[in-house]
C-alpha cells in the first residue's frame, strides 16, 4: 500500500510532512544503517497493525563515519523525540538564528508538531541516533492535542505536557538514566525485526519516556511563557509564507489560518518581524520573484505579467514598482543582469 505525504491544508496554506529523501539516498547507497518501523513515507518496516495508533516512526540510524549529506530544515506531523546513544550530532530548531547544538547521550531533542528542525552541520557526523514521532492530530501549534488511547498519562499530566510543549522555547533537554535505558531497550526490540510481538512493551516504554520528558519540562521553568503558542503558530506561518505567497491572501485570511483575530495576528507579526502582515506578504512575494529570475536567468519566454501573477501580485505595474523599491532595479533589468552571459555590473540592493 502506497502512502501519500501527510499534508494539512487551510485555504492555500499548507504544511507538508518531510519524507527524509537525503536519508533514503544514504540508506540506498549503503552509507548508513537504518532500523525501524513506520507509517507513511518514512523509511523502515511498514507497521500495518492498528495498535500504537499515532506512532508514525520508531527507528534509529547508525552512521559509522561522517556523511556527505544532512537532514536540512524540515517538518514532521507529530511530536518528535531524538536521542543520540553513541557519538554526536549537530541539531538546530532555529532557522532564523542558524544556531546548532550538539546532541550527545547526555541530552534529548524534542520538537513540536510541524516545528522546523535540522540534523547535521554541514553534514551528519558518526553517531547512532533514535527517532520517535507520535502524531497528536495537531494542525497548528495552538490546537488541542488528540491523545492516542495507548498513552496512559493522566488527564492532568496530558494537559500539562501539551501545554508545556506549546509554550516551551527550548528543544534540548538533559537526559537521565531512565531515558537512556528506555532507548537502549527500544533498540533491542527494533533489532529483533517485526515490532508486532512487542506492542505491549513498546507502549510501556513510550509512556515511560513521555513521563520522563514531562519531568524534564518541569525543570525548564525559565523557558516557559504563556504567550508562546500563538507566537509559535504565527512564526510557522511566516516561515512558510514565501512558498505559498501566490495565494490571494487578505489580512483576515492570514489571521484565520493561524486561528487568530486580525489585530492579534498583526501584533505577533510586529513582535516577530517588526512589520505588518501585508508588508511581510509583499516581501515574500518579491523574494520569490527574485528567486524565479535568478533560477530562470535570461529566459525571455516569461513575461513580467506572468511573473507578477505567479507571485501573487495583481498587476505587473504594481509588481515592477515594488520590485524597484526593494532591489533598486526593475525586474526586467534584473533578469538581464542575471542572464548567464550578462556582464556583471553594480551590486543589486537586497
């Protein structure tokens, strides 16, 4: 049975689940060992059982040498827990700053559903790293979580866990002997092959891990902020805006997609980017147009009107005016300068 990528859509704005293509190519070339079970388009043994519903991936990779690839910034549909049991791996959940932390057996990485993150800088190092992805049915960071039936945390603990994940700024937490023991046992089960005979034990192990993570979250009081969930959903929206800027967005549409009122959405845009939503939309459209011109070089078969419309502008005249204001040159002249055989003139303003 072939699975399509997980896609959640609201208006024309969407999150697309990562399919781990660099990893798949590394596996196919025999550069890295990969053991695990999955649902969907992740690599691994397909887990066909209806038990452990919500578990999208439980696996590890074993890289015995430095690779020539990494996992670039991507998103997964569920809560993802990453743990390095041997070696180290550079990890980032902050594309804006570009800061990477080093994962070792002394820590664990936890990312929210649909939170961007990357592993490897510039490439993946030698390490054994575990991954557990659990889908809680979250469309946007401030939605309520839908907890799978096999998770035995009490109602209060579930509420606290999801609220802390929504609000938490940190993505790296200290591991402890209990966590390390859980991953060691998960590894032994994965090495046995089919996970179906071990569903009960895996459920117990996953619950122990979630409880230990909750205790770790409770130790991060300084990172806890009640305003973070709505800020997170706006940040995710803005990170994806360029890819979907051609949609006929209005302020109300953008705010609705984030589950916010227009005034609140505008507030978070100013907090995060010091600009209004429409200014950010125009900037995303102009950046997309510039990239199209860069990639197309001197192609003359794309008219300025077609380019403008493909990037969400309503007219070529307005597009040309805004492009010149931002980059100091008309889009037509920019294309001429970007042609492979064009002489290099003065620097274009960015």
